[in-house]
C-alpha cells in the first residue's frame, strides 16, 4: 500500500475496509491487533480542494523500507 505523507498534519489518512467505493489495496482493520475505532459516527473534513469522510481511529504504525 502506498502512503503519501503530509508533514503539515498530525493525521494519517488511509482507505480501509469500511470504504464501499475504494480501489484495492485498502487497510484491513480486522487484521490489526492494535486498531481501535474511536467514534461510532462518521465525520467529514475538507482540505483545500480535497475532502474526506470517515471514522476517527487509533492504531500503531511502523514504517519499513520498500
């Protein structure tokens, strides 16, 4: 899975298995032992010309060279 880092933000936004119209690969939340959904309601954010809709969640992220 490719991730584009936004160093001006404290958010990591990725497509997950909750997405109904995303193109694979998406993050499989049930395969993560550290994933926790932090909200039961969906929220929306707008970033310049883009926007996102989803859940607030918490997980542990590790980076490795490709």
